[in-house]
C-alpha cells in the first residue's frame, strides 16, 4: 500500500526541530529594534515639509 507524502512521520533530527522552533519564535515576537521603530512618531507628510520652502521660493520670485 502506498502512503501519502503527508503520512510520513516527522524527522527525528533535533537540529531541524530546533531550527523550526526558533523560526516560529522569531515570527511570533518582532525584534526589539522593529518595535522601537514602530513606536516612533509617524513622519509628517511631504506637503507639510515642503510648504515653507515653496512659500519662500514664491516670495523670492516676486
């Protein structure tokens, strides 16, 4: 009787199990640097940063 590919037992290799566990743990909890970046204040839109510059350029041309 032929078995389906998914019917085979998991490998007993401890290194593979450890690698899989660590990958799951990394995906579950983000790196502290990523959390710090997400907690920072969002950047202001480009319009807000360019408005004073555009006003200055318009006044200079007049």
